[in-house]
C-alpha cells in the first residue's frame, strides 16, 4: 500500500483529517467544486493508496451516504487482498453542490 496523498496534483483539492477508518477519523475532502469533482477525488485517493482498480488490487463493493452530527460522509466498502475494508470521507464541504 502506498502512502496517503495530501493533495491531488493539478487541482486545488486537498485531503485532510484522519486515515479514513471510521467516521471519527474520516478523510476530509477540501477544495472540490462540487459533487462530481469531490467523488472523483475520492476514487483518485483510493487509487493512490491501494493501486489501480483496473489492476485488480482492490474491488469496489458499495457506497453509502451517512449524516452524523450535521456532517455528510461517504462510506465506501472495498475489498483489498481478500479483506473487506471501509473508508470514510467527510464530504460536507462539497455535498449538495453542482459542478
């Protein structure tokens, strides 16, 4: 597994906060123009950490939207090396915005 990226090159998007293992340690997506830009950045982040999805190093299982304490979170379930893993992104900054 590669290191955690802090910014998406060529854009103003940054990743702050925790490691994404729970809502409390969610990865905060900062600087996205709207939902399309933000969600695209989440998948870009996963590819940087876990490798290319097309190479088979991880598989997408599902995605759900959570609202906790006034904030919006994307909860992504993936399988890495045969093990199911949850990754949480704080999407409060861009949730509901069109880009």
